[in-house]
C-alpha cells in the first residue's frame, strides 16, 4: 500500500526542483535535441545557474558526451517537460550546448527516414 506522506513527497518534489515552473520556456528543445556540456576550459566565463539543483549537476555530468533530451529524461527518471526546464536553465547559463541533430543523405538532404531510425535506435537503448 502507498503511504500518503510518500505520495505527497513524490508529487511535490518535481515542483520544487523547478521552483514552481511547470512548462519549459525554450521552444527549441525537442525530444531529439542533442545537448552537450560546454567544456570548462572555454575562455568565456559561465554564469551560475540560478536555483542550481542536484539534477542540474547530474545533467552536466551525464552530458559530457552528446545525449538527446529524451535520453537525459530517461536516465534521470523525470518527466520530459521537467527535464526540458532543467536543460533550459543550463543552456541559458551557458553550461550546455543544444543543437538539433542533422542526419543527411548522401546527396546532402535531410532524410526523414534517418531521423525516424535515430529515434527508434535511441528508444531501443532505453
């Protein structure tokens, strides 16, 4: 059986992670957007992330190699919308780079099938 205190704690935690924000401010973050940690040796200073949470630090650690937003969400065990908010914080602070994947065909055109195959393969890894 569920304890009411445990249920309340699980419901409140995502709200506290984002300081009450319920939807991502960035429209450019999709499920297949790739995010990568900005190297610390960059010459420009990176501002602090306001309201830095342990999840922010976890995202920075796991994104040393490029990962799709959906992969980050799955590894964190958090809803995608919540993950997008956290990733948006890090992108806005200059701590993460975000870019859309651009699979190309041999003729240099974007292949819809290549995108679908990449999503399929990513989902299989989860």
